[in-house]
C-alpha cells in the first residue's frame, strides 16, 4: 500500500501559529503521522484493480448461469 507524504515541520509550524505549544504540536504531529501510517487508504489504482476483478467475476457468473440455463432447457 502506498504511503502518504506528510510534512511534519509544516504541520507543527501551523499548529504553533495557531497558539499551540511546541511540545503539544510535536505530540499532535507524531500522533497524526502514526495514524496515517496505520490507515489503509485505497488509491485509484487499488480501486481500478478491484473493478477489473469484479468485472471478471461477474462475467464468469454470467457464463456459468447461461450454461446452467442451457442445460436445464435441454433437459426439460
């Protein structure tokens, strides 16, 4: 899974500008960075690959269903 780039220096600087202490800003930035590392985020490529797999599975199910119906028609 690809990682998301995160500029901790910029993040801490913005928190400092908002009035948060240096220590708190660093703790928040570290917690945010760790949360992003643990998150499983789907990318466009992941979604595209999933779409292809679903199309293949759906196509296979349709072919099997047509085969079952054709067999039933012949038997009846």
